[in-house]
């Protein structure tokens, strides 16, 4: 029965962490964006995020954050959440689930501990700005 189940592969949908100025903190902070670089509209998008890992030999984890988007048009981006500096030393995991037509897709994206930094940036498609991309 398992052989009858086809799990579609997610293509051209990825996450990017981009550093931007925040007036509330009066500093540059990292924001995570969901980028739809495909020719398809994403519907009923759910993003669940958490951070986990070890700091100073002690296991740490954050609570789950959930974000929902009704639709994300083709070749577009949506801002998901701010990543606080204190959790950059942890693995930041994002589970993204969405529909294209009647097909359900899901993929886990992980920014490894300390991977979100100024030295790891590259140009982000569609936004044409510098950021850390996870595919």
C-alpha cells in the first residue's frame, strides 16, 4: 500500500533570512521570507516554526509559531516572521505545507545553528537583495 502513495517533490519554493532595519528595536534584525519562485499559486499555506539546540551544554527549544496564508501568487514573496538574535545560535526549523491545485505539498526547511550570518549571504531571487537561503 505504501508503494501506491506518491509524495510530490517541492520545487522552486524556499525560505530566505534577510536582514532589515526594524524601527521598534532600532537595529537590523533578521526576517524569514517564504519565496514562491514557481509558476503556480500556493493555496492554504501553513508555516510552523521552532528553534532547538544546545547552548552552553544546555538543551534549549522555543515554542511553536504558526503562520497561515490563504494564497501566495506565482513569483512572489511573503514575510513570515522575525528571528530574534538569541535564537540564531539554535537550529531554526520551518515546516511548510501548501496546496497546488488538489495536491498537498510539504517540506521541512532548517537554518542550521549559526548559519544565519553576514558571511553566508547570497542574492535572493525575486527580492534581489542579500540573504541566507535554505532550499
